[in-house]
């Protein structure tokens, strides 16, 4: 089944724009993690952010095991991104149950399932936590540009690794 057809109703529900891109188009840079380490208040405070996430080489190796991915333009503010996280997990789940068993979604913001993340104590909901794009060294802006998306202020992006 066409993965775009599987997720179409969910994309429509939240007014998201999605494209399937070859994973080779995902741009990885070490400086994105530099920005996580120096300049982001979530560093060392969330299981979805460095240093809790795989290091750059490991992250790049993981991504290279995929061939195609969804790039998804999500509407709304940072607060909205947290609210959308259950839906992103639903997208991943729908794909897995449709045979895309490798499907894996990133979050467009640090995991927000708890009021305050338990890091470095064990995650309270490990089944639900996912890493951020930047924690994997993904240059979101450059990747979105390469994928042909237009930009505006009230949008975030995420990636769902497909197969
Ligand atoms: S589920 Fe809770 S403890 Fe786990 S990463 Fe998310 S916010 Fe942190």
C-alpha cells in the first residue's frame, strides 16, 4: 500500500504537508548538535535530546539504514508541536501495522509527555519517547529546502523514517 495514502487522513486532520524523500537528501551536520550543547535549554534535561541520544556517528549510521522517509511540515507554535506528539506516534504505528515495520518518527520538539522530564532518572514512558531531529545531527532547514518546501514563521518540520 502507498504510505502516503495510509497517512493522508492524519495529515489532513492537522493540516500538515508531507513529502516522501530519499534518505540521501537528509542533510547531517555536526554543528546542529553543537547548538544543542551550547544554546539550547533542553540539553541534559530530556531523554529526547543530547547527551541522552546516540552520538553523531551512530545517528548517521542509523539513518543510513533507511532508504525513504517522510518529511512533514507541521503547523503551529512550539506548544502545538508538543500537542502533536501523540499523533506523530500514531502515524508511526499506522505505518508499522501496514507492513512498514522499520518506521520511526522524530519529534519536532523535545518530548513533552511529562510536565518535567525525569532525565537522568529512567524515562516514565519509554514506549512513547522519540528523539528530536537536531539531536541526530539533522540540518532541518537545509533538508526541508532540498525537499522543496516553502518556509514561513508558524511551521516546524519533522521526519518519519520509512523503510
Ligand atoms: S516520556 Fe516523560 S520522562 Fe520520558 S522522555 Fe518524555 S518527558 Fe521525559
